[in-house]
């Protein structure tokens, strides 16, 4: 499995709605609310042969209330 993170900016007042929808979909490993430019930090795992771009476009960015996303691909955990 390949881990990656997404920072998610939500429309005003919809952060909890978006976080709950992602949690209910059971596609994320961890979901955190954050301060700053983005509202949520979400950790995902996809199979080794999965296309992260397709996953982001087809599974994550479709949730109502999401305004913008930033995908962070990691290399190694220490």
C-alpha cells in the first residue's frame, strides 16, 4: 500500500460536513482539522498499482463542500 496525504480547503462552514463525509466513505486512514490555508489534512492508502491521480479525482474531489486540494506524496517514513 502507498500512503499519501491531502490538504483540503472547504467552503466556509462546511469543514465538519466534508470530514464526516470522508470518514463515512471509509476511504481515509486519518482525518485531522488544521489551522491555516487548508481546513483538513487527510491520510490515504492506495494499492501499489493504483493511480493516485485517478483516486484523488474520482474518490476525493467529488465530495460536496470541497473548494481546493493539495496532494502530498511521501517517500519514506522514519
